[in-house]
C-alpha cells in the first residue's frame, strides 16, 4: 500500500514539474563568468536545485561517515559487554559455608 502511495506522489511531483517547465519555458540569460548563454528558466532552476542538493550531500557526508564509525565502535563495545555477561553467568558460585 505504501508503495502505491509513493508511486502516486512521485507521479504527481513529476506532473507538477512538467507543468512548471511548460509554463516557464521562456529563455533567460545565464552568465557563468566565462561566457553567457540563453537557457530556459525551468532548466536553470532544476540545475540550480540539483547542484545545491549535491553540495548539501557532499557536506553532510562527513557527518554520516563519523556517525557510522561511532555506531560500529558502540556495537563492538556492546558485543564485548555481552560476552562478559555470558562469561560471568558461566562462573560457578562458590559457597564458603
């Protein structure tokens, strides 16, 4: 059911994007320091959005790697602690009375 909802939402998003591109098809002048070029407004906005998403992904990659390393370290500590618990349970209790 959730796949169907996701598919419908994705289809709606694509349709809205296509409608946006059709409505904003007028060319704008894009100056990228070395030259200028006439490109459709919709393409300029989509490329800018994609470039911003890539930059955000690149800068968050360091945090993701750090958190993955910490998760691995904590899992190792948990395994060691669980093994210690198992070892302590296997030690026979000596009664001095």
